[in-house]
């Protein structure tokens, strides 16, 4: 760690320790009679409950932390404040942000894996386990619930956690609004909103446009999004909510850089990015329905269904080799998907002990038509040449995945101070490949095949309410994570590689202990200790020019701690800090089929041993002014399984400030954000196990965002 970085880290640590010191002093001077409450959440138990009284590590990112001074384009903007979550903004619109929890999902080269993603209870994670959080426009979101630990297994084949975005509610009177943003690198964003209630229908409409030239060369992108939500109050007991999400996107991919280039020419594009014109085009449409009916005070049923389509065309770089002699390839996916979830909720008393229980069935199906075509300078070769003599087509197949799950989850209150939570989920996932390219000049056999995975994952936890201001909890559960189709696509990085249907699911055991406390009227602190042991962890085998193959490791182990403290001081000053300690290692030697030996004790690449986020905010109400100073530290991170290289640790600071005015029926706000205000050079993301040693994706230099919002509320 450099002298400058050490100083910045110590400064940030001092600020966090000062937060705790100030809080303790305030605690000594305050009255203990009044205890504030925690946010109400739905993700942990599927019904609304106070998060303070749950034996679960769960945090809520509120609307102000999603929207204030934020571009609202990627989840990484908001999730950096959540302990236990790694959310790296790769500054690359062609790739999703790197999101992982307790090390689960760190291997992902694109998309989100190991973590399940939802919006209003509608899955954005496909049946094979791959999530697409970019479907949702964050300007339409009111809060984000983030759950880690054993109870995540009750949502299906995901070992790490659950991220659920909840859309804004409609006001009782009509409101219209607009937002414009301008920032560094030619960044522009416009948002139009309308919401209100007409008769028995609550509605929320949101459309947006985004454009950027990007920080690096060959890094431009644009994205249009639309969100529509309609809640029909059929009766006092029956509600039907419809949610529509759509986006269309084009983005260039600047690829990764070697260590030398990443620090000497961080704005440059990777080798072949420009010649091969690496880029992506995506479009996605999804419609979801939630029908909720209260049968009586003790019983209710919920039916959720969704359907959608997705088109994805991605151009990747490829080393030119005979006889193909192409410098790129185009990977195309045309997807149809749909699914449903039926749940019954019941509450009552069992032997005079209050209880609630939920039972449900879930089904989901995904059908991908996938082709892989050689390309020359970003132009696809023809695929209708007899016998494929131009080596145009590499792959043409249909990928079908479905899951059918059954789950039960409940709570039994043994006393006013002791609750038992438990549940189980049986998951069945099928992956099937139907090969439609079995002829050509080379011996291209029939690569069709299918595989089925099944597992029951139980979980149990208890919470002891020591006092109104202190809760202690412990839980245990088993996790189950199946390979996604992306992970099963290639058995190796060779051009003629067959699908990897021999890849096994990983299975884990999760232990968690925690405490939640109100230190005084205005301060809450949370501490979680965890341990996760995994068999057959799915890890990256090789990564050459976008062709990523995976394998199973023997054993891995994760131990760690999550801590956060949030306090409101006098004079409208607030302090917040979150710290994560993660020790994620391979727990046994294994040699992969490339002949590389991974030693026990090596760190799992993409996992940060230490992460620290701190914020001090102040409001001056007479002027409608607010400002906040943020600090973030990430420790070094290894880039491959053999731990041959690292992205160094870094500490960066950000500043945001803004004004809000009420002018009759108008609400107006102006804000400014300065990111990386001390212009620190750092690595924003890494590409795991890249065979060309182009592991590094540079973070941005000092940059700004300026925004103006206006909203009119009708009488």
C-alpha cells in the first residue's frame, strides 16, 4: 500500500472511529426511554416485518441514497454503502457491474451470478441463475432491500444473497416531473415521470434516455428505458399490480488492460477492441403481474406471473489464427422467458404460541436461441455458405432451462422475547442443449445434451430480544448454486469447445451470528459474523477473448464480519459507516484440467479482504441545502486463482451537494456530485483469470455530475 493510500485509509478509519466515539458520548447524554424503529422489509419473510426483529442480515437503501447526487444507472452506485456487498462500477456500459456478496458472484465476467435479483417480487434472475439487474431504471425505484446469509437459499439456487428493488408508489394526486443531468465524458441523462391515482387505479410512468462518450477510448454508450406500473384496487381485499420494464441499449466495450497499460494509459482501449469493434446491442421487454387477495384476517394468497423477451448481440475480440483467420466473433442470444409463483400465507396460534407460515410453488422457463459467428473487423461473416467453408458459423443451438421449486417458511414466537424462524426449499433445475449445427468442413459432432440438478435446502434461525434496544440472533442453512448456461457454454476456451454439461453445482453450509442494537434514540448499529464452507465451488477455468470456461474447485471457505452504524446528531448532521471483513480462500489443493495447481490458502479472486465506506452529511433547512462527504476504501484484490497478480488497494473520496425549493405546487432541486475528488488512480474492476493478463479495468479520474429536477403536484 502506498504512503498516500495508507494516509487516506487511516483518515477514513479515523472518521469511522470518531463516529462511534461521538455516538457513545451522545448515548451517555440521551434519554433511553424512546427507541426508534428499523425499516420494514418484505424480502426476508415475504411478508412485511420490522427488519430489527428478524434473524437475518438485511439492509435497506432508501430513496434518498439512490437518487441524491446519483446518475441512477447501475446498482453499484447505491450498494457500495451496504456491508457484505461488493459493488464495483466497471465504467463499462457493455458489461454489468460486478456485484457479489460474501464472495458469491465474484467470478462473474458479466451479468450477476450467485445473487438473486428481483423487482417488486418479480425475478430478474433467470431459471439457470443468471441475473440481469440492468433491466430496471433506478429512477423508478423507492428502495432496495439487500439480504445476505442462509435465508437467501429460500429464494432458490443462490448461495449468496438476494437483492430486491421496490418501485415507487403512486401519490393520491397527480404529479409530473422531469430531470436533466450533465457530467464528465459527455454524459447526459433525461428523465420524465408521471404518477397519480385515477378512480381505483394507481399509476406510475417513467421514461429516460442516457448517453455517454465514456472515460476510456471505445467506451461510448446509450440506453433508453421505460417503466410503467399500474395498481388496480379491485376491492379492499384484492389488489392487482402490473409492472412493465423495457430498455434498448448500445455500448462499446473497451476490454481489459495489462497492469502496465492500466496505470500508464488508463484511458486507452484494450488490444483489438477498436480493430474488432467490440460492442453490445441489447433490448429487453418484461411484463409482470402480482395478484394479492386477503381471504380473512388470518389467510391470504398471492399469485405472481411474468413473461418477457430479450435480444443480445455482442461482438468479441479473437486472436487471428489459421484456418479461421478472423479477428473477432459475434455471440447472439434471442430469449423468451416466463414464470409464476403461487403462495399461501397463514397466521394464527399453535398451542397459544403465535405463528405465521408461507407455502409456495415456483416455476420458471427460459428458451435461448444462440448463435456464435466469426467476424472480421466487427462485421459478421455469412452463415449460409455450403459446408461452412468460410468458417463463418461456430455454433447454432437452442438452450432451454426451467426450474420447479416448492418452499415453506415460517416463524413461531415461543415468548415475547424469543422467535424461531425456519424454512426449506426444494429446487429442481434442468438445462438442455439442442445442437442445430452438426455439419461443416470440420468434424463438428452433435453436442446436444441435458442435465438435471435437484436439492433441498433447509434453514433455521432464532432471535433473542434481549431488550427493546438489543436483539441477538443466530442461524444456519444450506445453499445450492447450479451452473448457468453461460458457465456451461464451453468446456474449454478452444474454438471448437463443446458444452460443459459435466459441470457440477456447488453446495454450501452457512453459519451466521449477529447483533442489532439501538445505542441511543438516534443511533443504530449492526454486527454480523459468518462462516461459509463450500464443496464444488464453480470457478473460472480460462478466459480468452470473451470465451470463458468454468470448472469445479474442491473446497472453499469464507469467514468474515459485517458492521454498520448510522447516527443522527444535533444540527442536522448525520454519520454513517459500513465495514466488511472477508477472508475467502480455497480450502484444499486442486489441479484443473489446464494443469494449473491451485493451492489451499489461495484467496478467491475478485474478493476484497477489507471494504470500508463512510459518510458525513449535513442539512441546512432554511436554505434547503444538503451536502455529504463520502469515503471508500477497498483492499487489494487478486485477479486469478493462482494469485499471480493483484489490483492494488485504493481509497477515494466523493462530495455531493444540492438545494431544494418549494414554490407553490412546484418542487425544484439542483445538485452537484464530484467523484474521486482527489484524482486517485485506481482499478475499478478486474477480469478474473484472463489468459492474456488483461485483468484490469481502470476506475475514472476526477469527474462531476450536475443535475436539475422539477416536479409539479396538481391540486
